C-alpha cells in the first residue's frame, strides 16, 4: 500500500506500508492458548491482532500491542482458529499479514 502526501511547500512524501511477515502460530503452555510470533516491521509502532474461527470470515479484534509476540488465551480446545496481524504506522494501518491457522490443544 502506498500513500502520497504533500506538505504546504508542495514536497511529495511517499510512504510504503508493508505487511508483517513470517507470522507463526503454536499451541501455548496451557490449554486454550495459542502463541503468535512475527517479524518486526520497520517504522511500525503498534500491531493489530485479529482472530476468527476457521470457515468463518468474521474477524474479531484481539488486541493492539507494541511487541512482535502475543499469547491468546481462552480459546476453545479442539477448535481451529485463524489469525492475522497488521502493522500500525504514524500515518495509517498497513495491510494484513498472510493468515495462519492452528487447532487449539
């Protein structure tokens, strides 16, 4: 995603927002937990985490954080979930990462 902005002096600034890469999901240490981890994105100051149950395209906000790892708890054992992350920049939210899915143990 690219955004072009002009200042009052008509200089053109271009921002290119990139999506988080290498999103990984693993079962956590406790029942109902999923650990998420991803690569940091340059100039991002927050990350938006969303989840949805598999075969359902209704995404829900999990949290907005500064770190590149997160433990989601309270998930239903035996259910599969999918997750995605977006970096937040000073100018806007960037594109969503590729989705990853995991069955909760």
